[in-house]
């Protein structure tokens, strides 16, 4: 059995020793360990992946035994079996590059998740989902139907026991209420021009201004539009020879890679929300 422990608490001496002593005394072998103390907030973050070399124990038992160590340091912590695949709901609109990339990584086993459903506000990708054997839920959204659409979405998240919602270029704004309900378990991707070049046709706007860098940002969804804690960013250099379509094509590639990284790190329990920022143990 391979497990991963994630924890956050006020920084103080003895935390690493306490965790390592517990694991050693109980016959666990550490495979990977990372920690970070934030001098600004005084918080300490740690991720430890370890194996049960004795065998025969349940994750619930290990959690129960570790609880006394966690209480000693007032930790906020979780412990997960790495064999369990998180259940991920993917949401998409008309641009399918991020969806296709995630489906390829999932289909090849590079991304260890389950995808019990795809939700879209357009019917465009129904056949793609059908080809993968994934239920496709077409939930149109308008100003008049937004409340009912989000109610359907919320019911689906609950019935499918969704662990993570991925907005794979889903071009609808979630309500503040829904965003708050998904705190820490919804990831969005968008171009990195923001706050410049807002609205429609951002690459055309960027081309007119002669930008020399384009990029993408993956972040957690919050009630503040496109201002959630940033998980990952990437850029590429561009020049005057590239028109708006070439810029957009380069942007699609970057968006796909950045979103895949963010999803992978989330399901591997490598990300910690630290106020308006994140700590990411890559």
C-alpha cells in the first residue's frame, strides 16, 4: 500500500521529526518527502509519500494512529491511498484542445484519474465523449437558465461523487455561490494576458499591441473571477511574423500543457493553498 500524507500547520521545531518517527516506528518506508516553511505567514507545509512494507494495514487504521501526532502540532492534514483514482468532472465549451489533451493522458494512463462525466454548454464534443465511453451532459446556459443549469451541475457533482472539477476552456462564469462550494477542488485555465486584453478575441487584441510573450495560467476557482490562487504558468516567445491565428495556435498548446500539469499535481496531492497563493511540491 502506497500512501501520501499532506499537512499544514504553524511552523515550529520537531514537525519533520515527529512525522518521520511515526513512519519509522510503524514500519513505513518514505519514498518521497518535501517541506516548506513560509517565513511570511509562519506556516509549514509538508508532503510525504510512503509505503507499508509490512503489508496488511488499512488506510483508515493509519489515519487513526497518526491522529495523535497531528493533534500535537495542530495540523490540518489528509492521508490518501495513491491507488485510489480521484473522480474528475471535465467541463468544456466549443474549444476542445484542453479536453482532448486530458482525454489522451487519461486514456494512456499518464493521468491517473477517473472521468465519470463531461459537461458542456454546447453539443460539439458529444461524439468525442461517446468514443471514449464517457457520459456527456449538455447543459445549455443563458442568463435566464443559469440558476437551473448550475443546479443540474451541482446535482451531478454530488451524484457522481466528484473530487475535482476541471474547466477545460469552459466559457461560462460560475456563480460566486457555486465557486465557493468548489473551493480547492475546481481548476480553471485561461490565457495569461489578463488583466489586459479582456473579453472576446484576446489574441487579436494582443497582436494589435505587438506582444512578444504569450502564455497560460491555471488556477483554483474562487468567487473572484480569474483571481484564484495560481497553480502553474507557462510562456512562449512570439514575434512580428505571427498573425492572430498563429498566436492563438501557440496559446492552445500552452494552455493544454499548463492545465495538464495543474490537474496532475492536484490529483497527486502536491498543491497546498496558502492564502491567495499556492505551494506546489513538483
